[in-house]
């Protein structure tokens, strides 16, 4: 490898204070971006009235963000490797600010959808931040730093719900987006002031055909998954999009294997460590999102059902908020385990904790404190897994491929959450109970979803067991080799 791969932060102890600031700023940026996940949840039921549009159309305010994030994450990650990770980080935050401003000024459906899509284009901030840390943070601090940065994705989602519910209850709904724009500006200024540009770049020509193919395939797949319940799972539209996704993604894979500078290096992705980490990420994404579907509904359903707790959206947010704090604390613990035993062990422990949390939820779901406990247990497991996955990826790829590899791993988690939403939605729609003439999800329906969530976490544990236990799986060891000019082995 060239001297460009030597790590600037390894110059001495003088780099430590600055690296602490870089970690803090990147984690803040990650939290701000992850707030977009829960920003509109408190106002989703009101959107048809607020935007004067049918509920089936206002649902695109959520779907547009999902689709844009799926498209942007691998593309922006690759561009980060090519032209500079900090540069693309700044561009992503600018997308968030622009989208927030468009939504803040919106009073109709189309600008709201456009703004939410722009917000979705900022989704690559977390994988870009993790990649920047590999290039700028001293090797001995890398495990802890990446764990904190990765956990920011869950922390922002957990803390954003009560904050959004509080704002929506007390002010005009536009304030939600003015607030997200202001937070984006703060994050942007801090990134410009504190975060250095990485010198690890691949250069070359951007794979435009590959990016268009992947984008088209992902959009077709996610549209079929996310809108299938509305359109009908056996409708021509859903089946057509599913078939189109398969054809496009197969053709895209053939193109990527032949391309000299592919958007995604599928040969690297096929390495055992990367492959099974990504497969485990899909399973964990599925498992973790199941909780987001079950707990809020249990808290909000009427007490007269016998299992609902009849609480407000603000209470829902406050119940789930401790999960974010637990996640951040556990990310530090996971970093210590990663240093001692390697990220494979950390990932497997986290998957077992998540499974235990769901098992606990099956028997404890009748009191508010039960759900606080369950969310914290699952949050602890998520804190372990979020820190381990990027460590495994970085331990198996070249520094010049870190942005693309981390972005692909983030995409795998997102695909898992999308499939969880679809499958859980089908189960809860089929397993219902009559309540005053209305069909509501039954208690057994929720228990089935929780059992599937536990099963998905155990599946992630099983997949993680196939990850090779090698020196390269340790990101600290791998980065130390890079700093000395040695190649990272496959």
C-alpha cells in the first residue's frame, strides 16, 4: 500500500484531544441524522388533515425517506472512498438541512415528499463517519470510537421520538422541521471546524451504470415490500415490482463483476468475514425493528383490550428513550469486549441479549415498567451489535474501500428492517381481535411478532458463528498493520 494509507492520527499523543473532538462531532452528526427516523411518527395520523391528502398518499412521507436512504447509502459511501469521506459527509448533512427546510415550508403533499426524500439522502452519515474514524483516530481508540459512532444511529432514533412528540403536542408541526434544520446546521458547522479530510481515496471513475442499476433494483424491491400490504401481496403491481427487482439485481451483479471499478466490489463482499457479517446484519435489522412495531402499539392500545396500556405518544417516547442511553453505555462495554475477545464474540453476545429481550417481552407486557425493562435489554444487545458490525467489516477490507463496505453493511440492516415491517404488518393484520366493531391486533399477534424477533436474533447469532476468528477481524490489529504499510488480508 502507498504512504497515503498511513494514519495521520498515529503521530503521537497530541492527536488524542483532537480525536476525541472528532468522535464527539461525528457521533452528534449521526444522532441528528438518525432523528429523521422518528421525526414524523407523532404526526403520521394527522398528515391527511394537515396536507389535505388521502392517507394512502401521505404514507409516502415515510416511504420516500426509506427509498432515498436505500439509494443514497451505497452510492455516497462509494463516492466517499473516491473523492473524500468528509466532503460527502458535508454533502449529506446539506441534504438533511435542505430537506428539513422544504418540509418546514410545506403545506401540501408534494413538497413534503420531496423534503422527506432529501432528508433520506443524508442516511450515509453514520457509515461515512465510521470510515472517517478508521482514518483519523489512533488505533487503540478505534474500537470504542466506532462503537459510539455506530450506536448513535439507535440513540437518535430512541431520543427523537419523545422530543418529536413533545414538539408536536405543544407547537405547530412545522417546528419539527425547523428544529431538525437547526440541528443540521449545528452539525455541519462542527464538522467543518473539527473533522479532517481523509487521505485514503481510490480515485478513478464512478460506476454510473452500477449505481443506476442498484438504485433501480432497491427501489423496486423496497416498494414491493413496503407497499405490498396496501396494494395486495398478490397484486400485479407488487408481483411485478418483485420480479423486476430480481431481474435488475441479477443483471447488476453481473455488471459489477465485470466492471473495472465497480460501485460495490462483490468479490470483497463475498469474503467469508464480510459476507456473514452482512447476513447477520440483515437478521439483526429484522429483529431490532420488530420492537419498534410492537412496543408503541402495546402502549397506545386501549386498556379495555386487556393488554393495551392506553398511553399517549409522548409517554411512548419516554418509555423508549432509556433504550438510547443504555445503547450508548453498552457501546463502550462492547468496545472493551471487542479489544479482549474480538468483534465476532461481541456480535454473538449482542444477538443473544436481543433474543433474551424479546423472550422477556413475551411474558412481561402488562405494565409500563415491563416495557421499559424490555426496551433497555434489547437496547443493550443493540449497543453490542452496532459496535461489532463495522469493526468486523473494517477488519476485512482495504482502507480505501471502507466507505463503500460500511455503507453496504448499513444497507443490509435497512433491508432487514424493511422486511420486518412487512412481515410483522401481515401478522398483526391477520391476527386480530374485535374491539367495538374495529379489528385490532391481538395479544397473541404481538407475541408471535416478538417470537419471530427473538428467532431473527438467534439466526444472527448462528450466522455470526461462521465468521472466521482471525487477527484481521480485530480492527485495532488491522489498522495497526495499515499504519505500518502492511496490506489488510482477505
